[in-house]
């Protein structure tokens, strides 16, 4: 799969079938749109192309209100590649870019740089300055500039399968439910293991891998989760994951995401792991004693093991 700046000249002599959007999370609604892109491209011997935005328009135009993201750009790229796209073109969005009229964007990016023959969008799609571009205006430009428009109808599931709903589920800890929206677990791909406060192994008997996703990414609600980790070695281990501030030891501790990997021993510091959330186990609590905490951690680990085994059955 090729990755190109949206302003670069066409990279393929063939025309293309193009989808446009942020595609945060590449959830099942997005997957339906992109599957149509790939199918049409194969049927017509064209390239399957997606045009996406980074940073997102919301991050540029309303940074204080912009939602945290379900995926990094590199994660989106992996999802696009897995779905069979030939090329991703990235619009480096800015305040200046937001002033571009929808028709100018169509001519410059879709027609000149992508050589679009078909544009695939959701039926409520809008883009460009003041959201002036729509399915109907795309059809008008298409008849003038030589491309078709293929709106995809999600049969009433557009609200059910949306980035907004997925974010809301993750934010309240409903990671089991969000698996249906995304068609996979929510998590962080290839993030570096960093140093924590070293309490897990030395004091509690449960050494943890601490990760620090970039601030743009969404964190699940505080609590303890069952999940799993994929290691650079190719191993997959069940994990009991804490998203919390460690109230047992700190009045107002720093938020950490840390995972105890079941049946694993070794040093992961500085390595990249992928960590995924399968189910919410319990809220973050302060116990009467450290011994009580350790006892509960043992129960959490067994619960995490059971969830992991059930997920892979």
C-alpha cells in the first residue's frame, strides 16, 4: 500500500475509486464504505484509494473541544492496508486548508491527484469550507469532471456504527461493547514500554508493563480490565490492565496504563508492545491494606485469564 501526501501528483497511471474522510477507528461503518471502494476498484481495474486527514479538522478548528482519537494515523494506515486499499493520501489539515472551497478540493485532490473515476461516500457526507460539499454537489461536479458518485447506505446502522458512539463506549469503560462497533478490541498498537514507579513487581509481586500513548489518543475509564498484549517477539499474552491513579499509594497520582502479562517473564523496557482491552472487570478502589489489594489483584488476574481464554475459543 502506498502512502502519499494529498498534494502529490498521481502515482498510478490507472484511475481510482476514492473514499474521503477521517475514518477514526475504522469501525464497521467505515469498513462498509471501504469494502465498496475495494470491490469497485477490482471490478473496474482501478486503484482503491482513501483520502484522510491528519491532524483532524476538529483538532485544528476547535482544539479545546476536539475528541480524543480512537487510533493514531499509523493505526489507521494498518487498518486501511488490511482492508485491501492500494493507496492512502493524507491531507495535512490546517486553518488555511479549512478555507478551501469544496469544489476546489474536488478538482485538486480527487480529479488531478487521484484521477478519480468513482467517489464512494456515506449518504450524509459533507466536506469543504462550511461543509459546502455534499453527495448532491459531488454528483454535479462528477458529471462535469468525469467521475461517478456511489453513496453507501448503512441500513440504519450509521448511528450504531460511528466513531462518536465508539468513543463514548471506551470513555465509560464499555470495552466489550465497543468490540462490536469496531469489529476488534480497542487498544494501542506498537507503543513503547516506559518506566513506572516499580511498585508492581518489588512490592506487590505483579510486575507491570507501563505504556504512555500519545495525548491525542482516548483513554478508557479508570478501572481494571481484562485484555491481552502482542509482543515484538510475536508472542501473545493475556493481560490484567489497570487504567488508574493508584489510590492505594497516592492522594492524586498520575494516570498510568499498566499491564501485568500472565505467564510472562522478561524485560520489556524500551520495546514496543500492542495492548488491547477485552472487558471491564471492576472500578479502581482503595483497599483497607496492601495485603487486601494483593488478594484482589490475584482474583483480577484469574478473571483476566478466563476472559482471554473465552475470547480466543
